[in-house]
């Protein structure tokens, strides 16, 4: 009969130890280490996310209660609270960022095409969420008297709905300031909302061969150059070629398309701007509606992982925990993509938490989580013969 390590151990096998140690050496993360390795810290923080531990006490106590099984995780014993707290505060969070991108490459190999559109362009959404903090504990993040906050800027790749880029900034960093530093592959379609209004950036995207779809704002100076035919039976109200005039958002050098659509479920029409001159107006509308997936991603990570309450108060500890949450999300998406069972994210998180230290085949459990395991064979005791 085949015997397996714990499910947690099999999840950790997604991170080859030789690659992990090379990354540790590159970031010099184990300088001044006193017996507590970066692998031990990683195991503890991943247990914080997948086990939904609320504090350092729960992390260390939860691991210590499985003392006999910790050798299967590559550590000898559970860390002390002070040891884990010191590691989170002083060891570079960039190590976890690098681990995230290593796992992302593996997830892309199984993601396939997740989008429902006919075009072959890569579809990417960009948006930001605010993580509120208590200013008295996170004094470095204060932006009003009693509140603190950080921003998580994220790119979501719609091929598998994988987070493909993330950066954590202070509350005052504008969305467009981060977006200007991003490099997109030519031919990609980037979807974003009104917070990224910058006509000069729109021009740079166009010159680099990157397409975008966004909503317009009422104060934009838009000059119509050409009116196109509309199909009112499909909800099209306006279809025009326009130029963006001078204003507080800058001035545009290129021509764009302005599309106004009446969308079912919305009282107001949807007014969109794009630099893609060929796709049908309804397709442009469907592309923008796909932007909702990044909002669902933010909702999922906040509801299912430890990203709203933190086990450390320093900026480094906070970023370690956020990057570990993003790693955990990649693990969950990888399991969903590999499984034949139709898992919802919430059910997968809940059942995975209950079975982290169960010894059974992870992939068989993913495909059929409610199957009854056959009983272990009873040992045969040799009977003494007396003559």
C-alpha cells in the first residue's frame, strides 16, 4: 500500500529546496541567523495563511501541536514567538517576492487560456486595493489622525486569473505613478478604471503597441473627429473616433475610439475609451466587464487569507505577510487548475485547512475529496506453535 506524507508537505514540494536556497543566498536573507532558517520562517508564514492563524501564538502553537510531523516539513521544531517575530521584522521581504515569481512561472504552465474571447491578445487588468491599518500600531503608515493604510497594486492575468505583478506602497502613492513604471508586452490589452487617467500615458501605451480599455470622465476634453455607424439593437449608442484635447490630464497625440453602450443591469450607459481600432464595440464592452475579475480577486484574498490583520507591526513584517498571502493564492489557483473537481475557492481553503496534516495523496484528494479511504491492513502476528 502506498504511503504519503502530509498534504502540507506535498504543497511545500511545489517549492524546490535547491531553488529556494539559491534565492536565500541571492538576498543574503540568512545573515546573522541563529539556527532559525528562512525555510522554517517560510513554513511558519505559509501555515499562517493556509491554517488561518490569527497571531504568532497560533502559528507557533499550531505547529508545535504537530511536533511529531514537523520533520516532514523540513524543520525540526516549531519556532518561538520572539524568534519568528524577529525574523519577520529583519529578514528581507524581497525573498518572498522572488518566491512568488518562481511559483508564478510554474502556474502559467498549467493555466491555459482562461478568457472567453476570440482574439489572441493577452488580457490584463490593473487595479489597487487599500488595506487599512491601526495608526497607533502601524505608526509608519499613518495618513490621518487615527488611521493608517497601505496600497496593494496588482496586475491580474486573465489566462487562469493569476496575479502577475504586485507592489505594496504607502497610502499616498497614486495609482498612475505605479502604472507608468510597468512594461507590457506589445499586443496586450490592459483594462483599468478612471483612477489611471493620464493622456500622456495613453499615448505611450499606443506607441508601444499596447492596447487599453478604460472608462471616461466627465471633465475630459474630447474632440470628435469621425462618427461611425451604431447598432442600436446591440445597445450601441455612440461610436466615434476622437482626440483627447488639452486639460488637467494632459493632451493626446493619437486618435482613439469612444464607445457608449447601454449595458443590462446598469442605469447609466457605459462610456469607454480604447486605442484598439478594430474590435467590435460589444467586444470592447465585454472586455471592460472582465475587469470585475480583479475586484473579485481582492475580495477573495481578503476573505480567505490573512491580509487584513497582521502578526507583525513593522513595514517589513507586513510585506512578508502580504507576499505570503499572494503565494498562498497562487497555490490555491494551481490546485484549482490541476484538479478535476470543481472547487470553489472558499471550499478549497476551508477543507485544505482541515486536512493540512492528513497523510494522503494530495492529487487524489483534490480530484475526489470525499472518497472513503480503505482501512490500513492489520499487522499479522505470528502464532507460536507448540509441539
